[in-house]
């Protein structure tokens, strides 16, 4: 693996476990995980790997609980890993308050995700069909609602390319956009999977090094669907 690929891999190597939730997405840790997207941008001079995560802070009531997490690694702006950026992305829809404390109001039909008004599924059958097991049968919580909005409305969750590149102050093309991948598991036991040792990031390094997205040919089964990261759903 040559210098560019090694540079990318080294940025993911042997992160202290205590920093994972600060500089690397730790799905399902603390917040309730909803969805994610990874984008890879590169030119001959610059590269950037961006992971966006949608999660819900169940200790924070209402729409303020719905959070966008942004993790960025690049060879221009940060010579190491920097702290992730967290921002609230939801607001009340056309009818008023979406939540009463933690519970979805039954008479509300819409929620605003960024600048998009999104219809709210109130029927419990929708949740059942999507295999969303409600924590309590007679109430719908924010993370359950957000999971029910996928895959139909998930585009509203994420930053667009122009928004990301503006944050990076880079004008480079996108090589890859991953809607699913095999994400490293960094909890559950004392030996976390370090990103640098995982297939997805090794393949991304090759793609950036060659500027050839066809080299991304994973063999491992993806695990980024929310159903694989429900460890904290039942923790208060």
C-alpha cells in the first residue's frame, strides 16, 4: 500500500477506546441509533472521508432530541482526528408541537427534518410492518418515529454534497457514497475492532489512492441498519 493509502489507514489506527464516541461513530452508544451514510471525496491532491449519523438522545425530550452527527477525516483541514460535530435537525411541523415531553402527539401529522416537511406515521401498523418494536405499546418515542421514516424520507436526514464540501472548504469530486457497510463494533467486549483493521476502510484507502471507485468490492455483510444496533434501546 503506497503513501496515500497508508496516510488514510493511519488516521484510523489504534484510537483509544475512550475517544471513539468523540472522533469515530460508535453506533448505539448513549444515543439511540437511526441511520448513517458515508461519503468519500478525492482528487490527486486532497481526500476526505465523511460519516453522517442520525441518532436520538432519549434523555432530551421533543424534537431537540433528534441529532445529526458529522465525522470528518481529510488531508487538508485536520492533521489528526478532530471532535465530531453534533447538531439538532428536527423541528415542529405544520400542526404544532410534535411531542409532549417524550411522547409523539397523536393529532400531529408532520415533522420538519431540516427544511423538509415530512409526514408522520401514526398508525401502529406502520411500525409493526417495519419491525419496530415499540418500547411501550401505547406511545411512540422519537427514535421509533425516526426509524419509521426510513427508507422513504431518509434523504431529508443528511447533508448534501455542496453542504459538506463547503464545511471542508474543498472542491473535490465524490468517488463513493455508501448507504450501508460493515461498521466496526467498538463495544460489547474489551477488544474493540479498530477501523484501520476493517475491510471497509482498507478498501476506501485503495479507492482514494487510485481514484477508482470500482475497487470498492466488499466481501463482508453490511451491518449499518438500525436493527443491528439496538443495545441501548432499553437502557434508561
